[in-house]
């Protein structure tokens, strides 16, 4: 553990760097001057309520959107300056487990896990099958490879998606809402699994979640996102003990009362502009 | 009040036109990218997989054969009945054969093939891609470094370009057979004589015309169905609307395109 902290402190080994990212959805600003670093080997949790912009930020980190204002660098390379082939190369080093799993419904679990191997390597079928079984073993789904995704429960879908994300042995793993829609026990299982994977595979992990318990349990560092802005980035304890009012509200789950201007309220209701 | 109404109307028309232009542009890009992967995919190390092409050919082409045969046969029989009824006044019933043979090979064989394929696969393709869009499967493809167009559109494009001409030939044959059965029953012309007459009337250009159109229809169905799938809005309602729109647009595109081509090919 100490060596790990040392290497982390040693410096500029960021796998993800985001600088001054601004994003709009139509006229609405969803990300406002977001800057962020994810270091090698750490678990970074991006936390925020719904509408905080965390899903949008994730889409930028995955390269599903190209930044118009600001810079996103993956493994030190500006994603706006990558050719199609360089992108493909980079994507082999990234694994993503989507919220609902996003397994291909027409394929069995085993075929789903094999899919990245089939597309990016020239391994023979048997090797691919062994590799996919290994990853299914890691996520405790051994023996399920012949089932179809529709036959799996919510927790199993997420674990199968994790196996697919891991099959290329990525350096960077993204996990979108690992505990959403799961009961507490299954969610806690998944948290343990994420920790185990980080230790076993030395992979940097970015988790997007709105679940506090899970965030504090797995995070090395937490970024709190609110209304498109980063409120703070820090170690789990720093966030827990923060005295920034918005963060305290998030942590204690209290709703922030906004002062109501009577005139403004009436104007909004009647829709008149005068 | 009236001015405001007119403004609202013209604004809606304007939006519709702009939307139409946008759709057209999107479909053109889709076609370009689809063809790009078919031709250069292997070199780009993203080949269009043979097994997915074969699967689409089965799904879109082979499984359409039974219903297409029945419809084409019935269509040919109806045309023969109408032809005989109309020509009877002139005592020229047997001329029905030459009319039927050219109309079927140039026009109705390919038209009914297009409509059957659009109705069967236009909705299925849009529904499949729309569902994948909603469950983030398309995003999953992209983050895996798999171009969604290469994986989803190109196999369908290949499958339609291969199966449409074959289906068209088959549908034309079935329609001619349907006409033959009616001629046998009504005019007592034997099938052998009937087929001899058909063969004597037809020139290669008739068949080429049908085949050429079938390729155009194949491209239209691919583009309309896939683009509706990719642009399906969220939720069950969005998906339903996308599939309906896909079928309606596929069939409209086929019929209008058919008219335009016939205009230029015949006149």
C-alpha cells in the first residue's frame, strides 16, 4: 500500500486528463469548466445526483463525444487529434461496463465476452473461449457462458458486462452506476469485486455513481459533480469531512431550499413576459 | 391572428423541409460509410463478417420466399384475370400474355419484392437497431472500437444487394406462373405454349430493368430502415414510431423511386 501511495505521489502518471471541458446540450450548459485527472492504478469515483452532468462527462471520457471547448487526454494523447486507427488502438486499452450491461442481446454471454477478442485479435476459437471463461470466473459467472443475456438477473448482467470489459486486459476500466437498481447485498458484492479487480489487475478504474455508500467504500479519490461543475476532488475522507454546503447536502441527503421570489414564481406560472 | 397562423404554418413547413434534407444527408453518409466498410474494411482491419452477411441473407432473403411466392403468384393471377376481362371486348384475350410478361418482369415482380422486403425487414431492422441504441449496445460497439455502421449496416446492405435481384427473378417467375394458371383455366392455353409465348415476348432489357430497380430498392430499404433505427427516440413509444415510420417510408420510397425510374427508362 505504501509503495502504491508513493508511486502515485511521484507524479505525472495520469491516464486521464480533462482540462476546462465545457459541454452544451442545446442551449443548456451541462458541463462547466470541468478539470480532472485520473492517476494510474487508482479508483476514481465521479459522484453526483441525477442531472449533475456525470453521465455526460463519462461520454466525453469514453470518446463518444468530441470536446468542442476544453481538452480530454487519454493516456497522454489529446482525443481530438487521434486518427481512426489510433482510436482503435487506444480503445483496446479501455474497457467499459455500461449501466444496464449493454450486452448484445442476440449473442450468448460467452459470445459477448469473446466479442472484443474476435474483433481485435487473431486468436483461435479455443483460446478465446478459455480467455472468456477466465474472465467469467473472475466475476463469479463461471458456467453461465451459454445463457442468453435475457436470462440473467440485473446483477449478473452487470457482472457479465464487467467480464466483457476486462477480456482485453485493459489499462483503464469504466463502470457506469455499478450499484444502480441492485439490492444492497448484490451491490456490496460488486463493490468488493471492483476492489479485487483493481488489486489483481493493476488497472485504473473510473466509477460513475450516485450511491454514497458504494462511493466511499471503493474510492481512492472522489470527484463531486453538481450542476455541471466540480465541487471538489479529493480523497474519500476529505470529501466526507468537507464543509462545502452543497457537498454536506449531498452527503446528508437534504434538499437545498431555494428562496422563492413571488413575482418570478407568478411569471413562470402564467408564462407572461411582462 | 391570421398572420400568426400563417407564420406558424410556414415555420412547420420549413422545419419539415429542413428535417427532410437532414434525413437525406444522413442516409447518404450512411450509404457512403456502409460501402466504405464493404470495400476497404478488410484493409482497415475491420472486415464485414461473412457470417453476419449470411445471417442477414437468411433473415431478409430466404425467409421472405414463402410469403413472396404466394403474393407474386396471386398478383400474376389477378393481372391475367383483369387483362382477359379487358381484352375480351376486342376479342384479343390471348394478347394478355405479352402484356403480362413485360409488365411483370419490368415492374410488378420487382415492386412486389420491394414491398414484401420493406414490410418484413424494414420494421425488423429499425426495431433491432432502435433497441440496441436504447440499451447502449451501439455505444458499447463504439467503445470496443467496432464501427456500428460496419457491424450493423454493411451486412444488411450486402445481403439486400445480393438477395433482392434473386428474389425479384423468383417473384417474376411466380407471377408469370400465376398468370399461366389463369390462362390455362380461362383460355385453355397449355402451360408449355404459354411459356413459349412469354419467352418470345421478353427481351433481355426487360429483365435488366427489373434487376436494376431491385438493387436500387435494396439500397433504399437498407438506408431508410437503419437510419430510422439509429435515430429512434427513447422509450417504447419512440421505438414504435421509428418502426412504423421505417415501413411507411420504405414502401413510399420504393413506389416513388419506381415511378421515377420507369419514367426515365421507358420514355
